[in-house]
């Protein structure tokens, strides 16, 4: 028996299908969140728009948090299941975050897609050890890498009669003082202010590492210990304090906390500061702004590695990683976004151009501008955070403690000897507490 | 008989002296009070108990999912024996609260008298002065802090430029990064932003003072100082007490002015209890320790709260007695 279908039923069916089609489409399209903390938000939005164009079933919402708050914000969100699907992380966070079960292990994805990841597969990624947790699982994918180098104004150096960039710490201080005496401009006007994430933490470590051991290390019995004496710590405090006492770093620098502060960038651009120490992204920013403001005029800047001590010139490999939160409802789509973001073209070629992918092939292939030649030279002697990252004392703890101890010395609240002893004691206590 | 029936119509007072509420009234009271009590339990009692519980553990920001391990009073012992924490308490109590509140009260009184003065009214400046007074109060603290940081900046700040051009100083001063200047600078910012409320409160109290009282005192030969001492100050006393206590609450708990102005620095020079709790919890990751610091802070505030309640109660009793 055949059933007749009325015209009304056909119209109703067609209307139903028409209404259902977008619903089906809407079900297929998912929205994921990406927490991005760097200043280049418009450029990153461009990269995400390109990703959405290539993956019409995935929408990406970009969230912004300042780096100063990013760690605690993410950890709190992850604990209650509301962290973003994909998060930008500092190089030294994944191990601790993995231990806190705040990141999703990525081993299965790497096993499946590792050969196609980035420019040369997973094995070509840089700083993979920092992405691995204490349980040997991979919790993040290295995304960008950078290091600090010295940037200086060649004209001010020439006016002061200095023909080459100093290669040891005392020569650097002497050059800074000479520049101030002969040109009236500050020499190395490093930010000396105190806050949760002060720049002095990096400068202090560069000095200590080039002279001897770092703040903490693993002992022969496997336990971590403070590997510097209070006197060695004090040397660093005294060294930087002399810049302020001798007046070639003005006391106004006590009100600046961050390495890429506008005062530093503008000071370099206006020729009011002879030297600064910055990651390559800030150096590129200074060069770009110079080119915009002085079209056709060659930039008076050059870069060089930091001064060396018995251990050579030592800075650190810094950078960013990407991880997926354990609460992500769309881990496959999140992984797809990470795969896209770590691919040099288009992310780094068209959008995120100030940054270097954390991949060996990309680092060696990167063409540096002549003014930036100090950065590849510094990268050759840079070190990993090592025990700082794998040890039981959180880097933010040491960062804050070193910055505040240095600040107390700089303003004369404490002597360098007193501040060094207190810092040594504070880190020793934290080590003891966390190794119980 | 009639009197007997009347007596039976009125409920006899309970032996204890309390009137027994009918069941319907008790039900209404319970229904009316239940929501606020429920909200108080959810948003005040539970977090307080949870915080006290955390303060007895070694809870870390990196171990939120696992929770902390019970360590008894270890965090409190560390707090009480730490010279750093003693410094933090000193900064909070002396600099932030005692100095900060005193400056506000004294300046608030002076401004209230000035704005209430006949001279200002005679010059027709009274209204414009009051409008101008509102401006700092209407400025959000974040905006006020940014503006003041710019004003006090050693490189481009207007304050340094003015002092140099007047020949008062020859080198710019890093007001927010120099030990001798940072606390006065912070107190200045807080005072600028919060002074209007104190001034307006004192002005309102001054305007409620009957003019006949002042005239009577003057006719009796009282000097200006005696009028101030025996007429104005007694009249203003309740307002002063309330403003001192309220300002103490607002100031002692304050986080934003210190954190955004100095980041608790230079070094730890302006670290106060609220910023210490934030640093320990969210920079160093020691949630257990910072919870203990929070309990200590709450305890100190509870003492202030009890004083405040006692003052209010005494005032109400006095007013009832006078009525």
C-alpha cells in the first residue's frame, strides 16, 4: 500500500530541514578559548582569523591577561575547571603546572602527530626538557624562544671615546661611568625598581652565572641546596648598587620595574640612555620605532652579548609554550590550534613576526638584522634555567625575593651584607620546607 | 467582672518579662530573616571557616587540586616570629592607618571649617569650592593613582618640574622609589582621593550646629579658641569618632593604593598586610601562609569592629536616655 504525501507535509518537511541545517552546522562548529598574554594582540588576532578561515568548524576567542597575573589566574581557573582551552605559558611553568594537574598531557597527540609538528617535527623543538613534568609526561609545546642581550647607542659610545663594547663586568661599569661623565647621559640605566616580576632578577642572575654558580643547584645526594654563599650573592647587589651610587644610573630608575618599560624604550629612542639589556622583541620594537620616526636615517644602535666572567657570558633561554587545560571540552580542536600556531608559516612569517619559533631549524635559519647581531651571539652562550625550573622552589618566589632584597639595598634600607644573608636564609627555608 | 475579662483579653506578660510571640509572627520573622542569614552563611561564615581551615595547612597555589596537608599552627608561628611580618604590621598600623587616618581627619576638619566659613560665602566661593571638593572623590582610585604616578614621576612629572623651576631642588626626586619620600607620597595620594568624604561629613555636622550657641558663647566673652574648644569640638565629636573608625576600616584593609602605587616597594618598604597576603598567595604560591596572615588581619579588624559597635551602642543608649 502506498501512502500519499500531502503538499502540506512536503512544505513542513522542507521547512524543518531548512531550520535544522544551521542547527546541525552550529553543532559542528565549536568555540575554543586561547589565553594570549603578549602585547601583540592585533597581530595574534590576525593569525587566529587565518586559522578560523582554514578551519571553519572552529572559532577561537582570544582572552588577555597580564603576564604578572597569568600564572595565578590560570592555576586558580584550572583548579575549578574553568581554564582556557589553550594557554600561553612561560618556559618554566609547564613542569609545575603538570605537577598541579593543571595541564593535559600531550604525549598521545605528539605520538600521533609529532612528525608533522612545526618545521621539523617534535624532535626539532627546543627546550623540550622544560615541557616535561616530574612524571615524564609532556605538558606543553615550546612556542617561542628568546634571550636578553645588551643594546647600546653607538653615537654616545663614540662621544665618550669608547670604541668597542666592554666584555667584562668592571669594564662595563667603567664605560657606563665614562659615558655619564663625558656626555652627561646615563650609561646603563637598568630598571632598578621593585615589584613582583622585576627586571633586576635577570640582571642579577646574568652576573652570578657568569661568575660562578646559580642561586640553587642539585647536590650530590640529589637534594637541592642554595649553591651560593651570602658573600657571592652580595657581590651582585654591590655591583649593581654602584651604578646608582656613582650616578651613571639615575635614581629615577628606582621607579622602573620592567625591562621593556616605556622609559627604557623612549630613553633609547631619544638618545637619553646609552645602554639597556632586553629580549630581542624589545630590541626589535626600538628599531622599528626608530625607523618610523626617522625614515631613511640609519639607526645608531648595536647589540652585544652581556659581559663575561670566568663562566663566560651567561643569560638564559627564555620563551613561551602552549598547553591545553585539563578541563577543555575540545582538546582535539585545541591541539589543532597548537599545531597551527607552532608552524612557522604563516604564524611567524606573517603575524607574530617579532618572535623566534622555539625550533632548531627556525633558530638557525633566522636572518638577524645587522643591529641585532648580539642576539645570535648571546644565544650561543645562553643557559637553561636548569635547577631553577626543576627544583622545589618556585621561580616566582625567588624572582620576588631577589627583586625585593636588591630594592632594599638600592634605597639604603638594608646593607648588601644584610640583604644577602636574609635572601640566602629565605631560599634555604623555602628549600627545606618543600623538600620535607 | 469587666476588669477581669479585659485582663484576660490582653496576654499576660511572661514570667521572664519577654512577650511570647504568636506562632504566625515567629514564622514571619523566620521567613524574613532566613534569606539574609543564608547569604551570610554562604558568603561570610563559610569562607571565613574555610580560610581558617586553610591557614592550618601548607596549601600551595600549585597544589590546589590536592589540597594542603595539616600542619597545625606552623604558619602562625612563622608569622609571629618573622621580622618581615612585624615590619609589615608596623607599616600597616603606623604608616598606613595611624598617619594616614590622622592626616585625613585633621585636613578634613580644617577644610570643613574653611568651606563653612563666612569669608568663603562672602566671596561667593562656597559653591564652587564644594563642587571642586567632589572631584577627587568622584575619581576612581585607579585613575587617581595613575595621574599621581605621572605627576610624581622623576623624569616627566609636573611636581619635579615645578620644584626645579622654583629652585627648591636641583635634581628630580623619585618620590615613589626613595625611602624618605615614598610613604609621604603614598599618604598624599590616599588623602587626595578620600579626603572629600571626611570633609563633607564634618561639614554636615557643622551645618547642624545652631548658630545661637556660638553667639551665646561670644556674648559670654568666649575667645575664638574657647568657642572651638567648648562649642565646635563637642558638637563634632560624634562625627569625628565615627569618621576615625570608618577611615580606619577602609585604610587598614587597603590594597589598591599601595599595590598600584609602589608594588609594595621599593624593596619591602611599603609592604602592608593586604599586599603581603597577595604576594604570599599569588606570587610565592603559599596559600596556607597567606590565609594565616588573613586571619591575623581579620582578628585585628574584629577588634576595631567591636570598638565601633560599642561606640555606636553607647551613642544610641545616650540618645534614648535623652529622649
